[in-house]
């Protein structure tokens, strides 16, 4: 008689980087904390008891970290200077041609009307 072959499935453990997992965990905790603190501040405002006890001003941490304040907000001159162009593109005035092209492509894609 033939020997019986037993087949077993072998599952290898997932190989995600612990650093990536830790970063996502920290970001999740920060976002959740911001949402809870914002809800508490809104609840306190809605109570409207007028007491100064326990009143606090809570900044929006999420918007301060992820806002698009890095882009040049304006104050344009009649003719564009190299400094102004660098501010708009978000690069240094001494940036290489390739960096300038990359920044221009990024802004063009982000602001293209077909992207919504």
C-alpha cells in the first residue's frame, strides 16, 4: 500500500513595516482626539450657560497640520518676478529646472478642470 501524503497550508505572517503601522496608529489617535475635543468644544458652546468656569478655546489641530498654507496666497505684481514664481510653485528661487517642472506639473494636475 502507498504511504499517505498529508498536505498542509502554510501561511506566512504579514510583512508590513512596523514603522508604517505605528505612523498610521499615531495619525489615527491624533485625528480621533481632535474630533473628540472639537465635539466637546461644540457641546460646551451649545450649552450656553454663560459661566466662565471651564471655558476654553480649542484650536483645530487637524486643519493646522493639514492645511494648504504652503501655497502663495497672492499679492501679484504687474509682471511676475522669479521670486513670485518660486513662491507660487513652492520651490526655492535657486531650484533646478527639473524641480521647477515637477512643481509645475503637480500644480497643473491639482488645478486641472477635469480633475474636479
